[in-house]
C-alpha cells in the first residue's frame, strides 16, 4: 500500500477533489461537442442532399412534361408519358445496379396509379398530403424502411399539360377524372443512409473522446502541480515548527534539572559541616 499512498493522498486532497470535478465537467462538455458534431453533420447532409435530389427530380419532371407536350409529333405509336417515365426510370435503375445508393421511382397516387403504386404506407400518405395541399412542396425525411435507414425525397408530380390530363383520363375511364394541376403522383428517391450515420457516429465519438482526453490531461497536469506546491508548503511549515518545539522542550528540561543540582550541592555541604578550629 505504500506505493499507492501518494495517489491516495492526491485523491483525498483538495487538488484531487478539484480534478474529479474537472473530469465531470470535461465529460459533459465532450458529450455535448460529440452530439453537436453528429447533429450538425446530419443537418448538413439533409440540407445539401435534399437540394441535390430536388434539382434532379425537377430536371426529370421537366423532361417528362416536355415529352407530354410534343408526344403528338411522334404519332399514335409513341408511349404515353407515364409509360415513358416508368421505362426511363427502370433503365436508369438497371444501369446503376441493385447495390446503388440512389433509388429512383415514379409512383402514382394510391389506388389511382397507372404503372407503379407507392412502395410503402408512408410514401402513400405523403402523396395524398400533396393532393390536399395547395402548391405542394417536395418533402425530405429520414425513414426506417424495412430495418434500413434511408433519406427519402418525394417530389410531387402535377398534370401541367392538357395532353397529360387527357392521357390519364383515357387510360382510366372508369375512375375519377383528372384536371389540370392535379397531383397525379410523385417522384421518390431513397438514399441508404446507414453507412453515413455509422461514419458520423464514429467521428463524433472520436472528437468527443479526443477532447475529453486532452482536457483531462491538462487538468491532471495543473492539479498535480497544485498538489505538489501544497505538499512543499506543508513540508516547509513542518520544518519551521520542529526547531521551535525542540528549543522549548530543551529549556524546560534545563529548568527541571537546575533545582535537583542545587539540592545535591546543598546536601554535600551539610554533610561535611564547618571546619573545626585547631587546638594549639
């Protein structure tokens, strides 16, 4: 236990208690910085990726709208815009492969789709919300789809051309009729985000841990310096007190010995007595 006594003395000292408090504050600060980095990175990803996906979907929508306007020029054998869009997206996804981080789909409204229905209930609710909202805007959100986190952007598709309205009504004569600017479906992009989340978690953990170790080391250095200064002051005070105690004890010892010596000398004098006078 003797080799650990300096450690225990430090931990029980005022410097040690201050160091423990410093560690607690460092832990709180490090967790806050790590979480802040994770939150900032996630928001940055959502903002930038959302704008990128929306621009891409606007470009696709512009192509399809333009095709709808000029489709009559290609004759009656030209595919309808919905089929043209679906085949183009199918070719795009096939070119990227099944392991692509970019999954594009063109879906119709639930129950009124021509080719592709919504892939899940959440997408169906989002498209129906577009249909009941004036001037609908794209929606981007993080979702857990079949146990996998994805970043989904849904862009509403509107019937902007009369040719598009007429085509949909001709394909679905037994259903409610479409009108200009009706929401007829949506483009959806699903981007798997689990690898990105794992990377950000590791980075945030590393930043928080690195900050904690740096602050803890700085606090330990300062606390040890303070502890050694206090020990040096205590040692100096002990050295100053020791000579004073010794001098006081010595003087008391001398005063106690003086009466005993005096009594001894007096006893020797009385035993010998005064000198006797000579007889002649």
